C-alpha cells in the first residue's frame, strides 16, 4: 500500500504567513504540520510516499528530503496548479500503479493517527473508504449523507445547504478502482476536479464505499484560528522535559518542554508550553498553550495561547495573546502611547486596534 500526500496548496487563508512559507510547514508545537501526517502514515506501516508539490516544492523538498528521516521513501510529484484533489490522483497515476493507497491532505492533523482505519481497509478492502466527523458548520467542507444503514448515499463539496453535519476528514483510502472514477470527473464550478465527485461516481456505480465516523480530534489547519486550536490540542500531549538552562529566579509550572540551548531567566513558564532551541526568555511570563520556536528572544513581555515562529523578538510588548507571529518578526513596545498607529502589514493582514 502507498500513500499520496498533498502538499501543493498555497494557503491563502493563512496569509501573510504563507506569502513566505508553505502552509504545510507552519509548526504546531514546534513541529511542521506536514510532519504529523507523514509520521501517522509511517506508523500505519506505509513507507512508499508520493508527495504532490506545487509552488512551494523547494521548501517541501528541503524539509522532507528523501524520507529516510521518517523511515520512508518519498517521491515528489509536481502539480502545475492546485486543480483539485482528484487532479492530484490523476497526475500521480503512473506512480500509484495498481496499488491501493491512502490519500492524506498535508495540512490536516488527525490526533491518534490512522493506523486503525488503514488496518481495517487492508483487511476488508472495499473500493474506497472515507473518514467523517461531525462539525458545527458543514458548509465549509465536503459533506457526506449516509443512509439508515450507514451506507454512503451522497457527497457534496462545500454545499450551501448541507444534508448532514458529517464533514469529510482529509484522509481517503482507495483501491485502483478510483482511477476509473477520476477519469470520469469533469471540472466543477470551481474549475477543479473534485474527489467528492470521484467518490460519488463509485457510489453511483454500485462500488463498495465505506464511511468511518471518527470521534477523535481532527482539524484542517486552514487559518490562524485553526492553527492556534490545533497547537492547543497537540500541546496537551506534550511530555515535560528541561534540556535547556533555567535560572533559580524562574518558575516552571505544569507540562513545559524546553529545548537544548534555550535559556530561561527571571521568568515564569506555565504549561503546556514548548520553548525552542537557543531561545532566550528574560523577565517574561509565557502562558499556557504557547509554542515559541528556535532562536527567539522574549523579554519584558507576556505571551499566551500563541505561536511564535523562528527567530522572532518580542520586547517590552505588554501582553500578547491569541497570536500567530511569523519568522524573524520584531514586536516591541512604544516609548509612549502614540496618537497614531504606525503599521507595516503584509497582504491580506487582519489587525485589531484598541481606540
């Protein structure tokens, strides 16, 4: 069995962070989102992985390499444009051959992994398997309608009037039967080849399509709020470890992980929290559900429920919360309250200013 991992999306909902970084490589608990998916696939016993890449191919290649660091072998499959999930299957046709495969969206996280569903698929071998979960706003996702017996009846992509609250999780399992279904697809109103149309073709053709409703945590890390929520959830699983240096005037509370080379000086760190390698925290309070990446400098500030990426500085900034701060950002306090706000913002930024 092989795995097809989709890592070609542009991440428009995570701008401006994704103007300069692949969305699949934005870290959660100081580990790129994409790594969680690769690790789940390998844990399920799948080591032949094809990664579909687009405009951020060089970044993805640099992060994953040949796959040996994960115990896998990775083949890169270029996609000229993000033309839909079924299009990704189409361009991977030669590499997939006649093997069964799991398709995993690279910006999704399924806490607890996919080992059980992969093992069941191998054992039962239906033509296709889909994962579902209940969501509050199904109009934002692909949606499945099930019959009284649990059989898949209908799938729709982001319907304005959803027929159920069961959203498609970004993990699909297929036999080679899907290739005939993909070949039958035509572009949707969005101009994409939709995987929901391919699965619907299998259903309409009387093929065996099975649905598994998961109760564990799943998230599509599509925007900043989603990233922060996933970060919170993953941090709940963090095991405490102090590999850096903490002075006698500092206090660590709860599950705190401090990487080698990090230094904590006259500060209070409340877990669950991770502090990256070579980061220095001075005269500050780092609150729960915060990930601070490598090489950061935090001084005279409070940071809570936030993600701070590599090489950033936060100095005398008061309290920062619910924030996603990119790489090499400098946040500092003003000498006095300004009469006007002076801003340098990236495209598609959103800010809140207290009057």
